[in-house]
């Protein structure tokens, strides 16, 4: 879509008019350690740099409006992107209006984008392990006015299974309710630790919801410092944006 800012288009069979993808860390104005296309306004970056980067995002992706930026809290609240106020506390948004852009910010957590097969609705969810276990994907799907069988989902870059070491509490948060989720955990190098596959955990939840068209996954934010921000790798760092919107029919 652009040769200036870093952007990975979603590789999914979305209907004509639906646009989606994830930004990279390149093409912006932020200084180290947020170099350079940081879109998170709570990461510690200079507000003017974030504002410039966000304006560049809108301009270069030709977005139909300002994205519905959220105040993400690792919960399950879902808002209507067209009705949102600035930085509403929520971890997902949905939309049916062409001027509405759903967006989530991540730097290791999993962004999940949705759209209906006919393009009638779309949404974005921020799925860290807490939100994923608590049901943020289920809440987002419930808020979309389309049956799960008619939805597509795309999993964006997140911490990969070789890098996501977690404790027993994370394993239990998933496997107590769904023992089959144990397949997404491998023994860690330390007793009581596991390596978790957050993409696999999300796929399992989407499958249980009845969504058969699930795409993406496999891009590790921790392993690719050139393209992705990673909180676990760097601590002080920026945030990528994962967005989905619809353009007017030509």
C-alpha cells in the first residue's frame, strides 16, 4: 500500500474493499528507543513524535478517518469504533460504517483482525495472554453482526513459541477450562516453566467459536528486531498498529 511507512498487508481472502494489516517499526520520526514509527502514546515517546507518526499513518494508508485508538487494559471490553471517544478503555473494537477504522497496538501481544465474508462488518482485538484467556476474542465475535461461520480472522505478529516462556499460572489459565489447549504448551528449560504458542491458543479459541477461515500467524516480534517492536526483548520500546477498515465501493 505504501513505500514509505513499514506495513504488512493481511494475507487473508477478505472481500473487495476490506483493507487490513500491521505496521512495522520503520518509516517514522521517533528517536531511540522508539525508532522510528511508534504509534503508542503510552510507551514513553515524545507526544509530538507519536502525533506525527499517527498523521503519517492516516495519510499514507489513505484511511477514511482517524483510527479508534483504545486505552488497552488486557481486558475483554469491546466498543463500536464509530462511536468511540478518545482513548476509550477497551481491548477491541468493531465497525460497520465505512469511515470507522478498528485498531489495536501491540509489541508482543497478539493482534487479531476480523471481517465478514461479505465485508459488512469488521473488528480488531488485542489479545495478550490475559485477555485471550479471559475471552476477548469471544467478546469481539459476539459484538460483530455476522455469524461466526461467515467471519474471517487474521493473526498478526506476536511473540513466537520459541520465545514465550510462561509460568504455571498461564498454563492453568487456558488448560483448566480447555484441557486440549495443552497442545499449545511445551516444557520450558526450567521446571515449572512452559513455552507457549499464543497463535495456536488463539486458533483453538476461534475454532471453538465456529470460525473456520483463520489466517496469518507465524511472525515472531521478539526474533525480528529490524521490523518489530518487542516489549519482552527491549523493555522500553514502541508499539505497532494492526488495523482493519473498509473503503467505499468504486
